[in-house]
C-alpha cells in the first residue's frame, strides 16, 4: 500500500445535500403566490423555495403539499436533470468538495430531501464521474480506492464498488411528508456510526484523528444540524471534529461545531 505524507493525518468523511449544494437542478417546485387579493400559480427553483417557503405570500398549491413536488416524483427525470445540469455547468458551491471527496475515495454520503431511491442517487453520482471526470482524475480515484478498500476489478468495476459502498439518505423516499430537518439530522447520526465502522476496516495507522463535514444550502437545515451535532452527536463522539457548511449565499460559511 502506498504511504501517504505524514501531514495527512485526518481521516475525512463528507456528507452533502444535493440540490443547490452539489448541483443547481432545473427541477421546479409548484406554489401559490398571493397576487393582490388572489392566489396565482407559480414555479420556484429549489433555491427560491428555500428562501421563500416561510413567506406568508406563498403557500402550497391549494394548501396541499402533494401538489408542490410533482416534478420530483420521477427517478428518470432526476437523471435527466443531472445530465442537463452537467451540460450547462450548473455547479453549486460544494461541487468541488464533492468531487474531491470522490477522487480521494473518502467515506461519503448524500443526505437529501428528495424522494428518489438510493439506487437513483448512486446513478446520479456515476453520471457525474463518467461525464465530468477526466481520465487522469478517474485513474487517481481508482488508485485511492485501491489504497483504502479491498476492491478489485476493472476501473469501472472498482469505481462502481466504491459508489455502492457509500451512503445515500433520500429522507422523503419512504415518507414524502417527513420532517426534513429532523430526518436529515438522523441521517447524519447514522452516517457517523457507519463511518466509524468503515474507518476500522481501513489503514488506521496512517491517521490519528477523524473529521466529518456536512454541507447544505437551506438555513433551516443548517441550524437544526448544528443543534443536533452540538447536543447529541458530538457528545457521543467527542474525538471527532464536526464541520457544518452553510452554502445558502452561493458560497460556503464554515462552522466548527463542538458539544455543549
């Protein structure tokens, strides 16, 4: 096994929200907007929805949440949207970090409000690698996968095994009307547990500490995640450094979270 440089002592695990954090997707959310004294039908991007969802000027169509997210129900539409976003280079603030996590073959999770199946999210990740990574980046990725895991096979087979080994939490997959903030917090908690188990299977001698990062563009989700980490997760795992990234302003605001 290739030895890493001595200063690379932290095992990093990455967790990402998808929409407007990895990619700006063209999927639209249907809402009603107060126009004078009447409600009119409008469509919002996911970033507009994150900003305006609590405004009294907006409501779910006919006050029924089922009518708002109809464009999110089709798994094949999700794949088409990923391809369109890549073609248009609609990269969101955490895209480069997401790419870095994949190339370095770190433990990674997707925690998203989307109802797509985990397998569909895996396909989305595969499309990004296939359509956006250079041959050199894929070679580096496979080398890092081989360093960290006991996967064998062709380049495509090794990349597929690594994608399969990661963790995918579409928190409304089994419950379309789940409490998104709560379920995202629970997903991160589960991810940390699984990262620790996977860490034990890797070359631990090269590392002396662990960090976990989570990024999201929705400020409500970020606030809840900070609370969840402070009050629960970091107390169970005080040896782990937690970083929360708020990408709501089309940039990254890094927050280091400690237990309270």
